[in-house]
C-alpha cells in the first residue's frame, strides 16, 4: 500500500506534462457543449492538479484527486438543469509528447500500473443531491501507442450536476467536456424564414410542431402523418441560395426516445426506423423542383448516440422540401448549408 501510494505520488509529480519542450494543447469547443459554473474536487494534492484544469481547454494540464477518506470525487455544477447527452473525457496522450522520463512511460509495467490507478471512475448525473443515473464507468485502455485517448460516456438524462467518483487509486483527467441536446449553429448554415408541414402528427402541435425541426434542440421533433399527400416538411428562405448540403439530425435512441414503444425491443425499434426512413429531400425554386439531394436512409443504430445524416445537394434554390408517402415524416433537426457563395 505504501509502495502503491508512493508510485501514485511519484506519478502525480512526474506526470506534469508541462516539462521542458512541451507546449499547451488547446481543445476546440464541441457542438452543444455546456460549461459548468463550478468545478470542485474532493482532495487537491497540489496546485498543479487543481479542479480548473478539467475545463481550461488545455490538454496538457491535469486535474487529479486522491480517493482516501471519501475524497475521491470531482464535481461539475451547472447553472440550470440540462438534458445531458455525453460526457467526454480526454485522457493522457502517451505517444510522443509526454516527457519520456516520466514514471508512467518508463516501462510497460509502470504504464499499466498508472492506468489501473486511474481507471474505473463512475460518471453520474445528479439533480442537486439526488442521483439520476450513472452514465457508466470510465474504462481506460492500455493504449500506450495510441495518440488520442478520448472516452465518451452516454448519459441521456436530465440534471444540473455531473459527479465523477471512485474509492481507490486516484481520479485524473486532462479535460472533460459535457454536451447537452442543444445544437450549435453550423458554419455556413442558413436559417429559413418559415417552416411548415403537411399535417402535424396526431394533430399534436405541442409534441410535433413543424418549428421543432429548426429550434436547435435535439430533443424536440417535427412530425407529420403521410396520408393524402400530407407527408411533407418545407423550409422556405427569403432568397435563392447555392445549397451545398442538408444535415438531418435524427432520434437518439438510447434511453430517452419519447415514444417508449420504439425502445421496448429490437423488433419494435426496427419497425419505428422503417416507419420513419426513406424521406426524399429536395431543393426547389418556388414550386419548381431543382434536384433531389437523395432519400434519407436511417440506420438500425439502437446503441448509437449520434444519428446525423448528410445529403449533398449542390444546387440552387429558395426552398427545401422533405416528402414521404408512407409511415411518418419525422425530423429532430435539419440544417441547410450553403456553399458560402451568394448568387
Ligand atoms: Ca428540434
């Protein structure tokens, strides 16, 4: 135990990646990333491993805490309740840029010991003090040669706190990013002046309004029934654009899809996908169709978190229209991207 602690302390000291010749590594912002108002840790071994390092956008700085006496926790607190989608943990980048004299990369055995020390951190979402859900446990790989060690845990639950906790070893991260279900504006995205649909599904405007397709919230969706030619969703722009591509965000099936029927079993799930697939996506100029960008083909990705489909258009128009004759036409978000060249 003493030897183990020694190696942990040694690791914490020698792991400082800001040794000579190493420059900070900046991390760009992710789509739908949310920023905590407060980050705290159970025990701070020294200022070099402080809580702020978890969110300083620098992949060369480290937050770390010991776990003795119940101090094995790092807490992210947010100003409001978010629907928390992913927790992304950036870990050690062993290859090339770590000081070769550091304890953890002196031998395979030391390396594996360091990984074991940092492994198995529970990641959970809380609402205040009440645990909502565990998003899973961080499982680090023995990837000595891999350059990127980025671990994504899927949460898909609401809360205002993300807690990382563990009872043995240490907790250490180079950066943590939490994403919600809001999506950001995409480069060269154009905003329609109106969005309408044929017949709102079940006439339920609260649940399935057309505006939900462009509200930048991945939890809400537009949906229309398809009988009698009513299966359409139309985005109209106030001028003609050179339209490069159309990006459609579909359901995120894991856990939180609102119609429970779809996630009750594999067969139901496939049926739901079949009902919503094969939507034609076309560009119009007024009422005149210019080009079909293709048909949306949904995958049976029950376990996948992101279902983002891109259709290439490369044509000109002032209207994007989605049509479908059977099943439902359902879109959680749609983004129209120009070439950036104004006509
Ligand atoms: Ca939406």
